[in-house]
C-alpha cells in the first residue's frame, strides 16, 4: 500500500478582531467559517469548566479519546447563558434573520491521544450554523480547528454531505484562544486535528437554524419541565424543533411582495 503524503496545512492566523460586521458575514457565507475572539471572560470560562467537569461523557466509535455529552443547555449557570450569548445571538440574527431556533447544545472533549476527526460536514437542515466555543487555547499540537474553505459552495458529487475525507490539499488550520468561538456553515467540510499535546481540548457547541428552515425529519419535542426551567431570554431560542413555514400556497405574484431585502443584497458585506 502506498502511504499518502501528509498535508502541511495553511495556517489562518489573521487578526480576527478587526473584521467589521459585514466582513464577518462575508467570511462565513463565502469561506464557510468565521472566528469571533474574546467572547468569554476568565470567570465565565472557570464556571463552565467546573460545570463540564461533572459531565458523564461517552467515547466516539473511532476513539475513546474523543468524548461528548449532549443537552448542556439544561445544566444552568454559564452553560445555559452561553446559548443566548449577547454578542453571538445578534450576529446570528443579522446572518439568518430574527427568527432563529437553537436545536442542540453539546460538550466535546478531545483528550491527549485523540487521533483527529475525519473531515466531514454536520448535515442537518438546509441552513444551520454551529457556534464552537473553545474553553482552552488551541495550538498546532492541541487539536486545532481544520476546515476546507469554500467547500460548502460546491455542487459536485464530492461535496455530498455524507462524504468523509482523511485529508485535503486545501485544508486550513485555525487556532483560537480560550473564550473565542468559531462559527461554521454546517455544510463546510471541517474537523479537528489530533491532540498531540499533554492537555485536554474542550469545546461547547450550540447549533442554530432559521425558523423557516424545518428539520430533515420529525424531531422529538423539548421536555416541557426542562424548558420551563430556562431563563426567558434563553427559552425563547428553544422553539418547537419542528417549526417551519413556507410560502408555497401564495401564488406566483402575491399582492404584498416586498421591494427590498437587505439580507440578500451584496451591501450586507459592507455593514459596520
């Protein structure tokens, strides 16, 4: 068997703090990902780390060193507040529209020895954004983010969202500081690199979709008791998982068609 040469990825180490609102929108729409730095304070990180330390995690089928736990939004404290982060949510509403629905919240632990994930997409509904909050500094050795920019734009069979890739010559490595988040279009091909360090790499991820974009299959409703325990500003993000609406029955030229839509104008990339 001929061994594949290991890809040496480009490192995307730009200054993410200087991006304008419009540049952030363009970055995630065109390249498939954007980093927003410094979203969590040291005290918030400390509380979240204390909370996730108590979780019972399960190993993945390819490695016990990659572990996860779900439904972290119902654990209270900073983990619950993270679902409604006051910087992230306004950005998502600008990106997706005012009506957004949070569909899941997970914790992921990449322990030393984690071999790295296959390059994949997150599938799901037609439109979804995942927000990856990092609890530790990412370094080249500590499971940094891995992405193939623009891959979500391809119409080719090789962009089938069920595909998996070992590596790709155009893959990019992104490091993030603890307290920062990387937001991804769920169709972009991405993963994380191996954890070759002697330290854990921890992440909390929330996924959001616009209200008009229903799930691919019927989803079970949220537990009413758990929903009732959420603070109102968080609860409003957890609408019925099966919410969707459309205009299929309105005819070809309904009488109230709008004459402007900033969300589809190239001017959205010039916003400050």
